[in-house]
């Protein structure tokens, strides 16, 4: 059985970081976003993966091949983003080999109930993971009634949120539009529901789930996962360890003070971190105080300064001069 990981997007809401780093490679609590997805599927017994790529594809491919030597990867390069349906259609020859396959977002942290999805599929064309939405969150409602999805945006039953994981029959290829770009929900699921030709089922799961769409959501996810890791409810990512209330990569060098924070690979922390995340290959010098900050790969803050509630990344020609971010001392800062 195979799983397809969707990793082709631009990650626009996490800019300016994602101008130079693909979103699936962004680290969260000691491991890249896409690694959370792969680990959960490996735990379920999946070893064969297809990953679609478009924006900055090389770092994603390098990461997956190096980190998961016991898995098999096929990469589907999209010169133009093809949409969910088009991306699946492009790798039809691989996905049709098995009766069904998983389709999973590569930038969402979740622990899907894979067994429940398989148990529920029966004759359904697809089974979607659904959840009760967080209060005040904006989402497209998926209506769910007696184990069946009745519509997207309108329908009967309870209005739920799609979590980002499907289990799909290979019969899907009988219905995908014969064109490069298509959406699987609008152009396959909804028309089949309307016509009654196929059943789209669902499994409701309100377990841990994070949409890492914005810096604010990233910070919230980091705090929650760090807290669970410190309390022993989640195992630390490989190559990391807990000390006090913080998480350290095994290669980080920390001579400063850290509270409720994360230090990435090969980073040197001489200053003070409180409720902050420092990614890989950074240096936070003595006299630097960071409170509720996110520091992206390769940033050096060499002079004493106090910063609060900002995302910090290196200046780069790929980052446009306009936008909400500002440029100071060779760094790019975005208020969180």
C-alpha cells in the first residue's frame, strides 16, 4: 500500500521564511513538518511514498532520502501546480497498483486514525478524516450525517472540518477530469455526492491536529508540542533531548539561559531565550534576549538586543522589499 504526500505548495502564509525554505522542511519541535507525516505513516506500516513537489523541491527530496533510508520514495515534479486531483492523476500509474491509497497533506501535524479509515471504507470511494473545528476558526464546512459526507459548503447533518487525510479507492481514476489541473473535492467528491453514484464516508477524530498556516499558528503548535514532549506524553524527535522545560538538538551548544524554548541543530545559544524557537545553524550571542520569538535557519544575532514577538530570518535576494516584514541589520523581521 502507498501514501501520497502533498508537498507542492508555496507556503505563502509563512512568508518571508518560505521564500527560501519550502514549508514541509520547516522544523517543528525538533523535526521537519513533513517528517511528522512520514513518521505516522511508517508507524502504521506504510513504506512506499509518492511526494509531489513544485516550490523549492530539492531540499524536500534531500531531506526525505537522507532521513528515511528505510522508506521508498517516488517524487512527482509539477512544473505548474496541478491541484489535488491533477497531482493524483499525474501519478496514476503508481497509485493504481493497489486497491486504495492514503492522500495526506505534507504540512499539517496530525495523528490520523488510519485503522479506522481502513475499517470504514468498505464500498465507499473515499474516507475523510473530519474533526470538530476550533472555536472561531474559519473553514469550509464538511457536512456529515450517519457516517456519510453529504456535502462541502452545504449539506445535511453536522458541520465539521476536513483534517487533511483521505483513504481513497483506486476507482477515483474513473472520475478524475481528463485535464492537468483539477480539484478532488469540487470536481470529484461533490459531483458524485450530488449524483448519488458514489458514497464518500468519514471518520471523526478530535485528536492532536495543527494547521501550520501562519506564524501565529506555528507558535501555538510549538508551545503545545513542546509542553507534551516535556511532560513525556510525546517522545522527543530523533536527535533531540529534553532538559528542564526546553528541547535541545543533541548538536546544539547552550551556555546561556533557556526557558520553555527549543534550540535547533548546531545552534549556539549564549543569550537568553524565553518561550522561543531557534532553528538550525544559528548563533544567539551573549546579551541577546528573545521573548516569544522564532529564529529561522542560519541567523546570527551578534549584538545585544531585546526582541519580543517577532519571526527573524536572514535577508535574501529572494525576499521582496515590500510587505509586512522589515529589514534591520541584515535580518528580516516579521511581527507575530
